[in-house]
């Protein structure tokens, strides 16, 4: 049986003890990255359960985009330093550079209107929706990294219609 993963406050829990590979996509801004917490609550529990972990580190450098007031939490200021941390901890980082996020992504007017955050100013709502647009774009990059990594690692020709899940346990 394939393992079924659930994520809890204490980290991922597998319903079936197994060995195999796991693809983890870490996204965001390098200066807001909290690598020790990710390592302790997600990556190490997976390794302890017998999984090899491939990491797509899709983080941007430079200007921070935040609407929740949490800035500068990271111990790293560059992609290379963050990548080196995860690699030196024994995880396989499958990406090789930071990503670029647009400063002013397009904001769909209807999406902005549907935010309905009465306690936020219009400019704050716009900034929040722009952050959502950056997140959506990064999730697309994550999926593309999964496809590319699967193709490279297993010499498999997969596409959006086919599933990489036969190569990764989750």
C-alpha cells in the first residue's frame, strides 16, 4: 500500500511505515525562511521514517513582500547559503538558483473585490492579493520542478496529464 501523509503540528505522520522518496517544495522569500524549523518538523521526521528527501528550494532573494508584519526571520540572506544548509544536512536540493518574483503582479479586479477584508485599506488588500499572485506563480514553479526532477532522476517522459506520483511516495 502507498503511504498516506498527514501534516500535523509535530510534522508529517505516515499511516504506513515505508521507505522511498519524498518531494518537498520549499517556497517563499529567503530572508523569511525558517530552515531549522522546516528541518526539525518536516524533513527529519521523513528521513527517520526511511524516506529520502528531494527538496525544490524555490525562494526569492531581494525585496521582501509581506502584509503580515513578520520580516527578517531567516538565518540566511542568499539562496546559495540556504541550499548549502539543506545539502549539508543530507538532503538532496534539486534546484540550483533562486527564483524571481514580480514586484507588481497583475491583480484581477474581481479577486480584489472578493477579498472583502473590511479592516484592510484598499492598498493593503491590493498588496495582499499581489502576494497571493506570487504564491500561485511559485506553486506552478514547484509543480514544474517536480516534473523536471522526475524526468531527470528516472529518465521518465511525463507531462501534466501523466502523474509523477508513481516515482515519489508523496
